[in-house]
C-alpha cells in the first residue's frame, strides 16, 4: 500500500461532508458514509480504485468516484496525495484552479 496523505483542503472537505451528512441524514448515516470514504481512500492507496486522469492537469493527477464524491489525488512513486474530495456536481477544474 502507498503512503496516503491529505492536503488541508481535503481534510476540510471531509469535515464538511461529515457535517452536511450529519445535519441532513443523521449521525449514523454520517458515520457510515465516512467509513465508505475511508475504505475508498484505502483502495486508492492500494491502487484498487478505478481512476482516470483529470483533464487539464499533470498526468499524475487522477480522479476516482466514491458514491456522490470525487477524490482528486496525485500519485508520486509510493505516495498518494489526496488533493480534494468534491461532490460530483461541483466544477472540478474551478475548484482545482485548472484552465479548462
């Protein structure tokens, strides 16, 4: 398994996802969804998660869907950096400040 790290923005994304899910569907659902996101993070680190390159970014930046969210991450050797975790309705290039 790769070493998996999170940017501050990705950590903030996770907190906001948990808060929103708790307010909307309750704490039990928030915990369940958080566990699914955690398992997807592990799958990314083990290169088991389906991913594709993010258009307009470097070749090392990929995106991978987990339920309603998109993990944006960069692979560098045996390290994976989770850059953002965005809702699928969000404009990825805008949130990554990419030219599209």
